[in-house]
C-alpha cells in the first residue's frame, strides 16, 4: 500500500487530537492542584506561640527555683549563656 502524502488521514487526526486533549487535561489538573495548595497555605493560621510557663509564688522566694527556671530558659534557647550567668550571679548575690 503506497504511503499517503499531504494531510493526515482520519486515524492520524484522531491520534493527534487525543494527545493534545490528554496534555491539556494533565496541565489543567496540575495547575488546579497548585492553586488549591497555595490557597490552603494562605488560609492556614500561623502556629500559636507557646504560652509562657506560669510563675509560681514559691519561685519568687526560692533562689534555687529561680536558678532552675533560668536553666530551663537556657535549655530552651530563650536566653544565652551570658544572660544565664549574669542572672544567676545576681540571684546568688541576694542570698
């Protein structure tokens, strides 16, 4: 059978249309997913900061409790080593 020259036949046209339609569907689905993810990220509330630990009345009077509390703050990374040392020295000076 001789090969046809010129425009594609019915099967060629159908195949090309199927490829184009499949590509368009894939691209539109991908874009829809990206838009939904972006919208979800914008609507998500920011994580709330942890509430500070309640300060007990006993901590105010007990120097060891104050130093323990400072140690916890240092362990959490809320104060530096220098700040811890200075605050500890101040507490020990009041004893």
